[in-house]
């Protein structure tokens, strides 16, 4: 189940695939965590940094990066949900709430994750049901606003109006990974989930968080055609920014 708890995952893997040589992935994870121990983390009332840090294997640099991405990508999500509802697009509204629930859980924003889950469940009900969406939207929006304001202050960042352009060096490293993943998805190759998992760190750091999580979920669920479509959109958007 997501969000993934690394310790539970490794315990399960070790149970089914015991190894006398230990678990290299865990050793790498600990090393990565130690290399970023000096980085400070935000102290916010509704953010459980211990949980969020555990879910990225103790890598503080990656965790801070995810917090920054969250503050950028989720700023307008409640407004976007309202716009989708105004267009009678309940499916998009539900997807946005689901994404918010997922990314909030990944960073350890448990109260917000709970609100987003309640909102997602309400959006699954028929449009003519008695469920009142506005109170949930207001509560979710207020919690999200408070969290993002706290993150921006703690991380000393501002809310940009557009996604930052990747540096040429990062794009040179990212493009071959995206291209190979695209080929695997296009061929419906069962290696795709493992390849994505292997390169998850560079993908999570470089791509907008919502599209990345959507690609990851579709890939791990073996919905390769959907993952391929979303990946193409992300690649086209990134290439357009690089050429601008």
C-alpha cells in the first residue's frame, strides 16, 4: 500500500528473498542519508518530518526537494478541483484529490492527507448525492495554504508561476532515462516498473511531482499505454522549456 514504508518493504523482501550477504539497497540508503545529515528540515505543526524522511530512505536532500516540489505543484490544486467541478469533470477533480492525498502522505503531511482522502471519497459519490463538497474543499484549502506558506518560509523559496527549467547538465542526464523508459512502455515491456524504480531518484527530483506520480502509478499497475501517454506529455513539455 502507498505511501510505502521502507522498513516494512525491506522486511517483507528479506522474508521472501533471504540473503547471506545482507541487503545492499539498505546499505546504500543509509549512506545516502548520512551524506545529507547536516541539512535542516522544516519544523511545522502539521508535517511529520520523521515519517516523510523515512519514506525517502533518510535522504534529507531528496526530502527537501520533494517538499519544495510539493509547495510548487500543489499550490492551485483546490482551485483546479473547483474548476473541474464547474466543468462537470468529476473524474479530473477526483484524480487531483487522489494526487494530493498521495503526495501529502509521501512528505508526512498526515492531517492534509486525511482531508484529501475524505475529499477524494466524496468526489466518488454521484453528483446528485447529498455529500457537501464545499466544506471539504474549504478545509482542504485552508490546511494546504497553511502548509505551503510554512514550507515556503522554512525553505526560503517563493511560489514560481512556472516550473523551473532544468539545467542543461540535468537534462542531458535525464533525457536518456526518459527515452529508455519510453521505449519500454511503448513495447509493453515488463521491465518498465523495475527500470523506473531503479531511476526513481533522478526522475522524482527532475520531473513535476504530479505527472511523475501518475507515471509511476500507471507503470507499476502495468497500465503501460496510460503511462506512455503521460510520459510523452512530460517529455514534450520539458523539451519545449529547454528550447525556449
